[in-house]
C-alpha cells in the first residue's frame, strides 16, 4: 500500500537514479537524467548538461550558507564548483569505459532489478500498470528508462569488480592499526589572532570595494508563504475495530517473527600468528593449550596464559550469548556442532587458532499466541490504521491533483484543516522543518512559478502532505550601510589572520632552530600547553591541528618535530612533537579487528577506483565549458 503514496512523490525518477547511485557510486554519485540544451563538459562522446551541474552546485552552496551563516570563503565556493563538475566528469568517464569494454546486463537481470524497485510495487508485488503509468507521468519512455537502468547496472558490475577485489594482508592490517592507535606527545603554542585587532582598521575604500566585489554575500533570503494539507496515520487509530478471531488469523501470518534463534554461550582461547610467531608456531601453541584443557586444567586460567584476544581475556575467554551469524564461518560451524561441556580445536580462522569450550545452549523457540497477544494487538491495530491512512493518502493525492492550483476546496471535501507557513526558505521553516523533499517541492518550477499543487509527499513514515505556494519574495541585495559592520568584521578577521600567521611563522622558524617553545610563548604573550599525549581521536583539539600533528615527521633523537597551522578562528598554532608511541593491535577484540579490516579493504578499493578514474581522465577526451558558472556562484573576493 505504501506504493500508492510513493507513485505520486515529486521527482520519483530522480529518486530512483539517486538510489541506484547509492549502490553503484557511493564515492562519486551519478548525474540525474540529462536535460538542457547547453553542456558543462564533453567526455568522449557524452555531454554533461550545464543545468544539472549548476543546480547541484547551487544546492550545495545553499546548504553551506545555512551551516556557516553566509560566511563562505572564496576557496570553499571554488571547491564546490570544481568538485561537482569533477563528479559528473568522473561518472561519464566510467560510463564510457563500461560501454567500450563489453560489460553487459542480460534482459533477465534488468527485468529482475526493475521489478524489485518499490516504486513499481503494490502490496509488495510488481505492478506493470504502475510501472507504465509512472513513466508516462514523468514523460519518460519505457525504452529510455530501461536503457538508463541497464547502463547503471553495467557500471555497477565494473565498480564491484574493482572494489571487491581489494584485500588487506595481516602485516598491512597490523601496520594500519599501529598508525591508527598511535599516540604523540606534543606541546603547543597558540597565537591569538584577536590580539592584533587594535592594529587593524579597514578604510572606507576597502569596505566599499569588498561590498562591490561580494554583493551576492549580502542578499536577503528568498522565501515563500505556503499552505498545505496533512494526514497522519495516528488520525486513523480510533477507527480500528479488533476481534479475537482477527487477532488469531493475524498471529498465524506473523508467527515466524516471534521465533527466537538458537543461542550458544562459550569460551575461547585465541592464539594469533604475528611478527614473533609464525602460523605453525601458533597452531602448536593452540594444541598445547588444548591438551592442558583436556587434562583437566581450569579453562579461564589457561585463557590468561595463552589467549591473544584482548577483548575476552579478562573475562576468562567468555564470548557471551550469541547466534550463529555472530561468528566467522569455521568458528561458527564448530561451535554449533558441539555439545555442552565439550572442548574443540584448534579451529583456524583469519584471526588465528581457537580452542573452544561450549558452556550453555538456548534452543530456538516460538512464543505462543497467549504470550504475545498484547503485542499482536498493537501490531494489528497499527496495520489496519496504516491501511486506512494509505487509502486516505491516495484520495488526497488524487483530489489535489485534480484541483490543480487550489487546496481550499480539497480541504472542505476531505474535512481537513488547511494549514500555512510563512517565511519558508531554502533551509525550511515552521512545522514542516527542513525536509529536503518539501524544500525541493516548494522551490520547484511547477509549484513556485506555475502555481500548481505539489504531488503527495510522504515526509516521514505515517505522515503525508500536499502543498502550494501563495506568495514568493525574491532575494535582494541589502544596502551597504545595513551590512557595513558585517563587512568590517570580515576584513578585520582576514587581516588579523594574516598578522597572526606572520608572527607564528617567525616563532616556528625559531623553534626549528632550537629555541625553547615555552620561553617563546612567555616572551610573546602567547598561550602555551605543556607536553601531553594525543591520539587521532582526541576531541578537545582542533581537527586541522590534529591532522598537522599526525602528518608531521617522527622526531629524531633529541630533536622534536616542529610545525605550524592556522585554525578556523584565524589563530596560528605552533606544535612540537617530542615522542611517538605506536598503537597496540593485540588489544583489539575479534569484532573490532574485523570491522577495521573491512574498513581498510573498502579504503583500498576506493583508492584503486580513484586511481582508475584518474587514468581514464588522463587518457580520455575531456572538454570543459569554462563559462558554465559565469552567471552564478561568483566567489567573494577580498580586495
């Protein structure tokens, strides 16, 4: 039934395309359906529409303006423009390579993929009528849509081949964990940029010049006044009637969800291979532990002596209650074939050799109707309320579509309250919050310019709305006198940042020549932090400073590693790294090791994909339209 709403959602085809890219391009994304007569770039035989690139870049800038309260630097704006365009170019390069390398998707694979899309399902089943009607409503032919889906699946084949072939060796993993858990002892001197404020006084000429060059930074915010109709699933709960037979019938359909899996609780000793112990030595040590367990020695005591699993050693090797899926294959196969009290091993996994003791078993069980009746009634009421809600949502969508450009009559027909929000901006507003689907609908050409009612929007589970725009106020440039103080603040911040950096560079040079950091702090009235150990995850230190500290070379004996960096506040910080302590891979639990290994393999895969695309770009025919952003997104310039 949920499909009855989703079939009417604004831009559902765009939703499908972005859903596909979540699978196929988690790293770059994919361009929406190509529309527009001009191009931003030509990649081999593929044209990238300029309108698509402009639209996405503007959306990103709007989001950043809301986040940084309009204080976006020229560098940030340029990065947005280049990153958006690069993403489209990279995607086109991959599509071009896929087409030329013979990747093919069978008709059966394409059919199964489309049939599984929730957009074309009713009651969990594919509906051909919904499929064809949905394409017609968006003005897209069946041939074109299926061609696009086939192309994306071909891209997915190649990406999976690259990413899934990545692997991590044990030595690489240990080295990664040593770096990830590394501690560095560092002392810090911070030069406060605000200390130079008295030396800075922007002139009228500087203020006027900044205003003229950056007028787009001082625009009033555009906004719309909207009205909307809303329904919620909770509105229908009181209309649900329940009888005992209906509950029994419902229980029969969902009984499987009240079945618990078999659980087992055991202990283990893990003997890992590593730099100081090869595989054969690890297996021999595990056999030695196994023999002592079978000879009657206490298992928990032997865990302390033998186990390399830092996460369970303190608990006597106890693994807690777990289902089969919680363990890696060989370990699970062994543990779930054992009897209570049995000892088995050594079992080899990628972590090493395990000696396993099974302590307890909880058999799988199905809870009977009487035991779960209260839960069943809640679920049953929710399901019936949802059915009523979806039917009402379908009616609301149909009537608002037929009404075309007014909602008062729809409200009267359905007995709904016509609600309103004033001052709705591109960051949202009022009771409708900041949902991107609502923002997209309000500022779409059909709703904002043509005055149409929106399609039905399910903004969260069990809540759907239809809206229209009553009035719209365009963005306008604020007068200079109104923003004068704001400009002065910008200029003072920029100029004090430069002075702080200059002073910091001089101190940094002196420290590298052997001067004492603490004495220099006192001489320059600067803040000083005595040596302390930090990690990559230290939270009470600026991220840019942490990155600089851990990017610095290791200190030589008797000679610290010195560097400096400007922070977001404009302050300049000099740091001195005196010692480095590597992380301890042996302290990780099996689960933590496994997660880290998967994450590292994914990083390797994405790095290989990035290198692959860089090679495609170096050898491909890429032409960029340098006038793509001429009419929008002009970066602010500091005179």
